[in-house]
């Protein structure tokens, strides 16, 4: 399978999964939505293995790493600031956002500790 065929297949799988999930959520069948998502992930990973072309190189990975880190920094700081403002104005949802910011920071630090040891690549 070449790159164009792979792209077409991925878009088709994503569209079908989105339709199934939308329909099953509207009908109240969460199990069918979960099965559709898992099936879509399986099909996408199967299609990725059959591609003969190289899609990513080290530069793309490095840019992705930098973009992910910046996104995490901006989102984490933004959500922390918004949660402080909401709490100071008496909105209870600020506590949920604050706990989410803390969970995000803990998750980041956990992955950082694991990846700095070289256990996960």
C-alpha cells in the first residue's frame, strides 16, 4: 500500500468510526461505540504496518516532541491560571480544573522520570 492509499483508507476508517460512534451515542449504546473505536484503532494500526513508504523521520519526531512540550506548558499554565481565577470568584468548577492541572503535572513528571531512564521509547 502506498502513501495515498493509506491516507484514503485512514480517512475512510475515521469517518466510519465517527458515524458509528455518533449513532450509538445517540441511541445510548456505549458498548457499541467502544467496540467501534477499538476496531478503528486496530484497522488503522493494521494499515500502518502495510505501508511501504517512510512517513516520518527524526526531524518530524523532534518537531513533534517540541510541539507537544510547548502545548503542555501553555495548556498547563493556562488551565492553572483559569482555575485560580474561577476559584477566586467562587465558581466550584475551578477546583476541578485545578485538580486537572495537578494531574497533568504529575503525569508529565512521571513520564519524564521514566523516559529519562530510557525504559520507554
